[in-house]
C-alpha cells in the first residue's frame, strides 16, 4: 500500500447501481453529533443506507472517533477510503492530509491524529484498511467514480477553482477531501464535492453539508444541502478531550482556524455564506440552476 501519496497500482473497487436518489457526504471527522443528524436527514428523505455514499475521512478533528466509526459501520452505508483511514489502518505517524510540512494545519493535525489512534480498536482499524479506494457508481445513465482526493492521488486537494482530470470511461467524479461543497464540469464531464459533515464550509456559519444526486430523464439533479445540528455539544466534547481549540471554535464560528490549503479564490470567499442550491447536469454541461444558486455553485461550471 502506498500511504497518502497515491493509490496502489491495483485499486480495490466497489460497484453500486442506483436508479433512485443517492445521498453523498464526506468528512464525518469524528463529529458524532453531526453524523447522527445526517442519518436523521437521510431517514426523513427515505434514503436507505445502501444508497448513501461517504467520500472518506470518517475520522479526523472531532472528539468521538470510535463512536463515529461504529455509527457509520452499523448503518451499513458505502464508504470510500480516505487518507485518514489509510494512515490510521497502516499505523502511520500522521494523517497524510497533504498539508505542507511545518504549516499551521500540519502542526494542529498531530493532536487529533494521536487522539484517534489511541481511541480506535483493532476491529475499527481493520475495517478502515479494508475500505475500497474507489466506488463505481452507476446512477441512472451516468457512471461516476467516487474517490477521496483526486482520481489518482488520495490526498490531493481539488477545489472548484483548480484543474484536474476525470478518468477515462467515466462521466464524472464524486470526490471529498477539500471540505468545500461545489459542482463544476471538466471538459463536459462532472466533478462534484458534497462538502463535509464534520466541519463547516469556512463560510461563517456552523452549518455542514451533504448532497443528493437524483437521476431523471433530463439528466442528474444535484442538490447541495446545508443542515444544522448540535454543534455546541460537538465543540464542547472536543474541548473536554483536550483537542485543539482552533477546530472546536471552527464548529461554532464556521471559520477554519487555518487556510493554508486554499487557493486564492476560495480564500477570498472565506466567511461568505453559501446558499444551498439544486443544479441539473445534462451529461455534458451544467444547465440552469433548478433553485437559486450561490456563486460557489452557479459559477463553478468552468471547462
């Protein structure tokens, strides 16, 4: 296994076929309260676990890694391996998140990684190590590759403003890792990120995000959904566990403690609230928004 620098030559794949709505989410980040709220939203929408897909990093910044893993495992949803799962399962010394060595993000990550390493038992680690590195999602007439970072590198940050490639044979990619929700096209093919469940989207609100992909005769409806949860309890649990105040505070303020990884456009948007939106992807381009879209979505259709 190649830890946090790229996928091994032979990647484990899981196949999903769906003719109805699929709920996509990323980054539970050991935030038990947010993950519980997500499952409640799925139940209200009558979306069963076999039509729920996590883009990885079930464990990270939060206070409850073991309980969050148990909740996700017991629910029976599909999960892609994130770099945090890869590193924890391998007994590595750090999260391999792709932070620049010595950066503020790199230094802060040490505390939560040690906390998670101490909290997880052998069964949880074995589950992490057995997760697929890619899920092939056939949804309606579209074939999407679900990965954590990019299509080739598990810890690569892909943002709405950065360029990347959709692998041959796929209509698009569903990815995680960057923590921000967006939808764009890449040479007529889809690139979608649901955002994260366990940490706000750096938009100055404590809300967190998931998305719902719904196939139909006109294409694929992509609903970006923000939701509230008991973030005060989640932040309090982090403080009680002695985790970095910066991340606990971020749950309350909606602002990341450091923005080292952000490209200039995403950095400029820090603190600007994102509006939920539904977009229609026709299979070659993004059509007009079905609902009023914020710039994070409406302006993310560059080629």
